């Protein structure tokens, strides 16, 4: 699991609970917010971070 994750840190897979937990903690946002943002902008981490920054 970790090996696969380390190869693909450019996308957030919201269908995997452990990824949602990891990314929500790393990005400092609630899990529900992370899922909403990924649904809006897609799973690319760069786009998710950009959206989070635009909210502040």
C-alpha cells in the first residue's frame, strides 16, 4: 500500500479512506472539505492546493 502511494503522490484518490485521511491531515482541512474540493477540481494535488489557497 505505501509503495504504491509513494509512486503516485500527484493525485488524491477519495475512494481510498487512508488517502483521504492522509491528505486532509497534510493539507489541514476536514475530510469532507477535501472530498468536495476533489469533486470540484479533480484529483490532481496541485489543483486541490490551488483551490484551498483561493479559499483563504
